[in-house]
């Protein structure tokens, strides 16, 4: 679409229906999103004035509801795409180079003639872009270069998976611009995980990318990662009288890669004692029967983390089932149980190398004190530093937000809504 046409349509309210689908019905939020998109288009035009025709894309962050560190063991998760996203203004170029300038970051340029992993790019956005493009090429897709400007509400370190949202955004852009959408959401998610694992250098399961890519509130079984079973959960927390709140405790994520990577590594070590690659392939009863023998070759922490997998994997299915029948009381009991297992077995509330810094543990203590027997709270995402998740009665939500912001800083707590769309293109009409 033409730059001027898009801005005019946005300003005139022609995209209001679409924006409400993505961001909710608040008039204040609608005005904010209009301004955000117009600003993104203006910034794109300043950077790439040669382009008069543009296309707009969006990919959401995600909130893990159940299944903490189960996906990398081919386990089950329950999670939701949320109304915080990363958007991109794009245009195809003639250079066979992908150029992406993300707000607040240095521009990345990836030459599509050379898509092998570059060690110096590890830990940087360029590695994600290169890895995803490599998977498209490997699939046999005829992709070309594009220019893009992106801006994100999924703040880095927020626990809402900003990296997965960015990966899904890049994959969605390539799919829509050059493949007619034929690659699809599931494959885009796999490409993103591959890029994060093999190019970016971070061990991760498939949950983050899959939820961002497919959208909605979903239960996913990764027993067969090449064909995950995706079941949409029809439950509305808002209608049930609860707000989904995420609090960023503002802990530093520096030097936590080893802590994150240790979890799948240790779980897989236990699995290997049974001749398996991941714990999903191990019989739970046999695991408990052989704990004395396991202690001869595995550390106690490895065994505890394996025990967490078995309980958390079953719990994710139970959580989905309870929501399907609207049993919020049992759901919140399971959420609290999940939080306890993460603390006692998975041990990911704080870094063992920095026991003096326990923002997540502090936030959970404050949440339990505030909520008492109402709702529930648990560690959110990878853990060690970052965020907690709380289900708060709507009549207490603003007070809860104020209390968490008082301790962790203004803007730390967010009240979120589930978004039905995953990676998507924003069009007029």
C-alpha cells in the first residue's frame, strides 16, 4: 500500500477495527497505537525514502500459563499470545540484502548470498535474521531482500519473549513477501527456534515461537516436535473476573545464559540414563524406581529438575482441562502448585551465582501477601531474573499494579489481554 494512503487510512479510523482486534477496545490504547504506527511509518520513510509502497506486519509476545521448562523435553504447555507486540514497516528492495533497523538498536544487514552462521553475530539480532533466512533457503523458497523498520512493546527481558516475537516477525515478513503465506505459522515457529538455538546461541524449546506464531490461547503437545498438537483453549479471564498481570522485577539478564542452558542440559542428562534423548521418552514410574541408581551418575539437582518435568508436564494438561470447564478454583490451585514446583524442584527463581539478588522471589512473596487466597502467582518464563505472572481479581487489579510498581518501579507491572492473532500482516479493508 502507498505510504500516504496508509497514514491517511490510519488517521481516518479505517484501521480501528483491526487495531481493536490486536490491542483491545480501550480508546486510549487505540489512540496510542495509531500514533505508534504513524511514527513507525515516518521513521521508515526517513531511513528508506526511496520506497513509496510499504507493507506492515506484527508479531505478539507470549505469556506462558503452564508448562515451565517442559517444551525443550518434548512436553506440554499452555500459553497465550498477548496484546504487546513488535511491528515492522517493510518494503522489498533490489539488493538481495535484508536490512532491519529496530528502534533503539543498530541496523542489521544480512546478505542473502551468505547465510552460514557467523560466530561474531551470536547473541545479536543479526544471527536470528540470518538463521531464519537460511531455513527459508534450505526449504527451497525464493526469498529476496527487504528493508524494514521495527518497534516493539515487548520489552527485552520482560519475560514475554521479545526474541521469539522478533523471530516470528521476520519469518512472517519473508513468508508473506516472497512465499504467498505458503510456509505457515508452524514452520515459521520452527525456523525461529532453529535460528535461536543454532545461530543466536541460546538453548530453548519451541513454545515461545509457536505461541507467537499461531496466536490465541493454546495448549500445545510437543511429543512430536515436527507435528505439534495445538488445541485452542476457549476461556476468557476477563469475562471470568480476573486480570492477567505480568511484573518485571527488573533483574539483570546478563550472564544468565549458563543458568538457562543448564536446565535442558541436566534434564537431557537424566534422560540419557534411560537411553532417551528427552524426558518425554522416559517412563515416570521407572524414573522414580531408579533414583538410587541415578544418584550414582547424576547430581541431585538434575534428578529434582527431572521430577519437575514429570509433574509440570501433567499439570499443563490438567490446567487446560480445568479452564475448558471453567473451574477457576482448581486452575488457580494448579498454578500455585506449579510455582512451588519451580521453586523447589526446578530451582529457577534466582541465579545460584547471585543468591543475594532475588527479585522474583520477592515479587512472589508480595503477591501472595496481597492476594491471600484470591487468584494465584508463579514464576514466568525462563526464570532466574525477570518476571512473575499473577491472576488477580479485576476489582483488585489496579491496586495490585500500583503496589508492584511501588516496589519495582513505575511501568513494571502490566495488565495484559489475550490476542487471537499470531504473526500477521496489517492491511486496509
